[in-house]
């Protein structure tokens, strides 16, 4: 139940950006305003502190992607009165949907630069599901890679902590990985990426495109330097309605 609670909270944090994107608002401003409460310093109890999570490129790990389904399975198996846990199910589906949304943002960025997807070379930054770790369990990079590889020329994954995993094309050499790439997609907020400057990216990438799924770089600075910069769900106005099977 505790993991399901976390999953639902993360889903809320991921759905609010979809609302902001549709309305042309900046999710990171909204996130900051929500979490700035209470605003009545004379009576904090009247407006308790909010802790809206930071939106991200997807949810991974051993527990969260499965525990909501295990809870539902237990309910379906032992329930005495029928209950339809719609919020729990919809939250799990929305979190599974986020890699698909990252793909949509990338394709829009390529179109803005008039690049054909089948001719582009892309780098995904981060394979581990958790920053500064070597744990790949249920990482959102897996579904993102799987839905990109057949549409793009090449897709390479960089991770400083994971040298190899199954047949995924992973490298630990960041400088080499950035060479001849048309875009970089940030999925995992490793410390190494937080030290990667916009100038370094601009000097290495063939095309200055960044899809930042973890709010690492400054959007205004990136745009000033000539990047097509997707600041996680705020650039394009569009309404998303993930269907019951998790597809967009």
C-alpha cells in the first residue's frame, strides 16, 4: 500500500505537466508555487505544507512498477464487495506512459529542426532507474529505447555506472557517446550529467537538441545558446489522454 501511495503521488506529479503543457504553462513554476505553501506564516496549521513530487521521464525500480498491480490482484482475489480501484490503475498506466511522451517530445524537436527521424542519431543519458546508482530494474530507459530504435538511425545509451545490460547498446564514455549525435535525451539525473555544461553539449552535438526529462539544465540559458530545448512537457501545446492499455 505504501508503494502504491507513492506511485499515485508520482502519477499526479506527471499528470500536472500534461495539463500545463496543454495550457502553455511552465510546470516547474507551478511545482514551485504549490510547494511554497503555507503562505500564511502567522497560522501554518491553516495551510499545511505541500510536497508535490518533481515530474520525471518515467518510474522504475523493483517495487513501484509492480506493487500497484499486486495490490489490485489481491483485491480481485479476496474481495467480498466489488471495488474498482480506478485511481490506482490509472496512476500506474500514466507512469508507464511517460517514456512514450518523451518520444513524442523528441520527434517534435526533430521536426522543428527539419530532421528526418530515420536519419538521426540519438543519445539517451542514463540507464539506471535511480540517479547515481547501477540499478537497472524496470528503468524507463528500456521502453524508451525500445520505441525509438526502429524509427531512428541509431540510439545509444550512456551510463557512468552500468557498463552492459543484456543487449542494450550502453557505453560509459560520455565524450565519445555525444559525438555525431543529433539530440540528447536525459532520463536519469546522474551527478555526471549535472556537471555537463550547455557549452560542452553545444560543442559536441551535431544538432543542439536536448530533451531534459529531469530538470537539469536551465531552459532560458539553453535557448539563448541556440538549443532546441524541451524542458520536460512545457514546449508544445497538446492534450494527452493515455488509453486504458497505457498507450497514448
